C-alpha cells in the first residue's frame, strides 16, 4: 500500500487528537516548570538542619522581635515574634523579607575606591594615613549600640563623633531646647493617653515602632463611637490614618502648626487648662483664616481635646508650636504624654552640622544612604548594599542582615527602656567588616562591641531592675548570675525596664514660638535601608504601610 | 471504511499507546538503591513495630529522616546473617563509617519546608497516608528519577493519570492542598515554602 500525503495528514490529525488524551503534554508542562525552578543560577535554600532562632531586627532602631528560620545556617524566613513585649509580632514589610537582603543583587561584595575595585588592605592603609594627617569625624546612624561605643571612643580620640538624627529625634528636638533633656531620653506614653491629636503624623501608617500604635488603636478605638482612645487627625488630605481616626480635621496644607497655636490660644483664653504659658501671637480669627477652618470649629476642637485626658499632640515635623501645645496641655513629663524614660542617654553633635575641618569622615552602615556629608574630606562609607551613585571615596562592604553581633537599645518613641541582643545568626558570604571592627583595627586600644555587650549585660544584672521577656516574664532580681541574663538575651529575650514614673519635665517656654515654615519629615527615611529586595519593594510600594510625604492623596 | 478514517484511527491509537506506555518508560530512569532492604523482615525478626523506631523525630521535633548507619550498627556491627546486602552494608558502610547513600523517594524541592512533627504528632497522621505501605514491603523498589525535573516518580505518583491512586501515591503540592482542604486546615504559602 502506498502512503500518500493525504494519509500522513490523516494519521497526524489522529495523533494530535489523541495526544491531549495522553499524559505527555500535561506531564511535560509540569516537569519543565519544575526544571525551570532548578536552573543552576537560581539561588536555592541550603539543605541542612532547619532551626528557628529568636532575635531582634537591626534594620532600624525599632528593634522588632524576630523569629528567624535558618536552613543549613542560612536565613530562609523571617516572622514577627509574638512574645516580644513591645512589637508583639508586628513587623514592617521590609523586615518580613529581610532574609532576602543578604542575596540582593546590589549587595556590596568588594571594597571600591572611587568606583574601582580595591582591597581592605588599601582601604586600611588610606585610613591610617588620613588619621595621621588630621581629625577624623565618625558618623553613626543608630547611636547607643555597643558598636556606637567603639565608634564614639575612636571619634573622641581622633576628632569627633556625630550621630545622625532620625525623624523621631528631630520631632522631639523642641523639648530638648526648652528643658535640656536629650531627645533620646524622651518617649511617647501612648498606652496611657486617652486623646491623641496627630498633626499629620502617619500613626496608622507605620509611625514609630511597628504594631505599637496600630494594636493600641485596634483594641481601644476601632469601630467605637465613643472610644477609650480618641484619635484626632489634623491633616490636609484623607490619609489612611485620617480615615480611621475618630475625627479628621481637614486643614489647608502646611497650616498644622498655625492650628496648634490657635488651639493653644483657646485653651489659655477659656482657661480650659491649668497650665501657665505665654499666649500665642496669632488670634483665633487669624488662625481660622490661615487654616480654612471656622472659628467655632477651632474652639470646639480645643474643648474636644481636653474633654478626655490625658491628651497629647504628636507632630510629623519639628514645628515648635505643636510641641508648645503639649506644654499647654500639661502633657510633657506626665503619664499619657511625652515622658522621660531614662537618664542614661547622651546628646550628640548632629551629623548634619557643618564640618569645619576634617581629614576624613567615616560613615557607619547605619547612616542612610541619602545622607551626604558636606565636606571635602576623604569619605569612608560602610554599607551592606549599594544605594546608587555616591560621593564617598571609599565604599566598604559591611555585614548584612543578622551577619554580625549587635545589640538593640531602646527604640525612639518608646516610653520604656528596653535592651536586646541580635547575635550573628548567619555567616557573611563575602569579606565584610563592620565600621567598629575597622576602627578597632586601626586603633587596637579600642574595645570590641562584644565586650561592650558583655559589660552592659553585667551592668543590667547588677542594677537588678526590670525583667526579661520571652514566652514568660522573669524579673532580673530572680536571676542567679549575670551570665544567665546574657545567655537569655542572646537567645532572644528582651530586657524591659520599669515604666516611666511620670517625672516632671520643666519646659522653659518664655515666649510662644514662631510658626516655622512646616517642613514635614519623611517618615520612611529613618528606617529604610539603601536598597530593598524586589518583594519588599513591592510590598512597600503597594501596601503603603509606610507612607512617604510624596504620596498622592 | 474510508481510507482517511483508517489512517486517523491508526494515528490516534498509536499515540494513545505510546503516550500511556512508552512515554513513562522514556521519562523515568530506574536506579537501584545502594542496598537491598526488607522492611517486612526487619519488622518481623527484630520486633520493630513502629516506623518512628528507625525514622525518628528528634527531641526538638525535627525529623531525622533516614536512619544513620550508626543506628544500623546497633544490630549489624558485624554480619549476623548470610545475605549479600548485609555483607555489603557492614563492609562498605558500617565498618568504614560511611553513610549509606539511599535515594530518597520523598525528596521535595529545596523551597519546601515540611514538619513531620506537626503532621504526625498534632494531626495524628499515619506514615502510610503519605508514604504508602513501605513498612510492609519485602524489598525496596527501584528508584525512578524523572529525567527533566530530577525528582522521584513518587512525587507525581505511579499512576500517570493521577486518577484512582492508592493512598500515599503522590506527593505533589496539590496532594498537600487536597488533604489540608479535606481537613479544613489552612497553612498559607509560607506555611510550607521557605
């Protein structure tokens, strides 16, 4: 029988019809998809024993409790630690994907000198030479850590130590000017407040320590007509915080501080508060004109604020009139207001202050990438990730997420002192060095961060104050040795001090401060790392959990 | 019958036959295990009654997987029988202190995280509900590796159509999902994926 072209076509049609009834296409589709997951250039989690460790996040000063999963010694998952006394399991979107950060394509792997690959030996030689030729300024992003002690000692010896002032510190700066109490000693006693007046602060969009205010609001305010905690949001647009607030007061953009002056004037004129304070210059009608509100609305707002005490104002910038409103409300140094949580913190020179003379400037990896020192000195910048073009002369690869031992002192905005240790859970895959270790290599007389942590643990034990929090609470006084306390901290426990006693803070407010031009502080700047992994970036952009000032209302 | 219909039928039947019989043979490569092992004989002669006596959960709840040769050496430090497999175990693995390179039927992709402790202790699942009745087998079966994906045939299951499978035949993600769904247990993506 001769096979014709027509026969072949008929045979092929039969074969094609039958093919879909065989496992061939479906199985090949499944197998090739699995095959594509196993290409050799796709990073794979290590095989090896799975372990779960508790630690603290070191990406920003909030120090959220972490539950970290490792496989074969590498980080493969991060989740919030529900037993953490402050964050209670909440994390920002960046921390949720932080285990990917160490594998980010922009991870710094080699020393670079003005864009050209160099070596640690060359960097060290250049730094030692600079140290011999003039003063060195060391800039720290998260002061108060054990590594900061090393950096501070070096800076004080060879030039100057400066601290980068985060958003939260800037907002508290007016109280420091009036009372002399360092901003790093102050915190917000949100838990005892009953009325919170937010002047544009994104309280429900990731302000402060993740989860702290959100949980408080969910428990005491959400869905209630007469909530236990009244949140009054004063803002020009209907932000997510504004939509959830008990009251939203829409004002003209940039007039929040003027409204604060107006509210203070009503409080003082109508004697709604017992505080003695200078009267703001602007009259209520002038404030009404600026803000676009009715005079009656401003008066009603003032009465509403004091109706349920304690009341506190929270600002999104360093406008002194909003801070002065807190003085008028008697919220400074009182429960449910701005409280002094410690006496140990120091004041540091602001990193942004002009640099008169320096031979070299050293930037720790905790300093935001966007910060560029205004100087002609040689700049040594430590960073774990490359954040794009930089003016730094030396770019030095620093340990990444949980790749080095660190400690986490009290978070800004917290009302109670805390202390945690974040051990190195995974090994750095590249030749990295921390700023503190680099400085110690140039000056062997300096101590190490590990020794500082050891000493801090011994000091905490000797003070016999506070308690260790993990799945249970153990008072320090019940611990038998300092090594027991240190061991528990290394295993993820958090030391929590005594609650702020409500020690009064005397604010010398002789004259009502002038309304500065409002300069909103970008609330995400203080916590972001230079670059984020793809998943975190997506979460960050699409969830809006941390709003920036550039958002569209 | 018209000629074109005849040719169509030939093509149809030939492809069906090839798809269901020849394709699996081409797709999977059979590999022998390094040793013969008889679960049934071990259960009968040594009185091992539970899978967990050899495939144990550690104190921290993690699964130890296949027993180390140290465990085998508990009985087979020296030859106690006549079988060639035992002689090979003792001479090649136990005495030199090497681990037996077993080919693992249930090996999952590296991005999967699975807790035996949760499934066995909390959910009360029996081993054979996922692994099949290995414990009653009289010899280890050939390990069939997929040429494309590199995983064992036990992951897809022995039925190419994945219909009318015996309990424990197949360990695809959909098998996990079906079981979770049937028991109304939500795990979420990160419950299983690293």
